[in-house]
C-alpha cells in the first residue's frame, strides 16, 4: 500500500535551516508529481511546494520562495524540502502528499518549530 513517511523536523532558531525528507513506498514514485503541505495551529493546510515527476518542474508558495527548495531523488524514492532562513511563521506540521485521480495520500507529518 502507499506509504509516505516524513522526517527531519525539529526545533530551530529563527534564521536557521532544516531539511525535511519524505520516503515513499508502495507505488512507482517517479510517476507522480509530489507536494509538500504545512498546517499551522488554527490554520488551514496550505501548499508549500510541488515538484514534477523528473524533478525539473518546481513551484513554491510566495511565502517560502527564495528560502525553501523542493527536490527529489527518484532512485531513493525520496522527496526533500530544504528550508533556510526559517521564520517563526514557518512553524507548522509539514506533510508529504501524492494525488491520484480519485484519492489523496498523506504522511503523518513532521513538526517544525521555529522559536528562540
């Protein structure tokens, strides 16, 4: 079955960096566009970034553009989110996402907390 497992979150000071990973299994990873979402307390889940099947087409939300970079390694069935210059407003649970025509798959998420 489809599994998405996020890791790499933690507590970091403002201005710091983290790299999130999403390991996928149960499907042909290279056949799907993949996405990172995040959800802050009391807010709706929002799209952070997406990446095409071969990694050559990426999009980032305006709120993270220039600070976050999405990437993937199809040989390792893994997607990444490099997060630099972190701000307190980046605090959220970050989720890995894959869509099919009829269903969306989510990981359990990894908590990122940006605080001094």
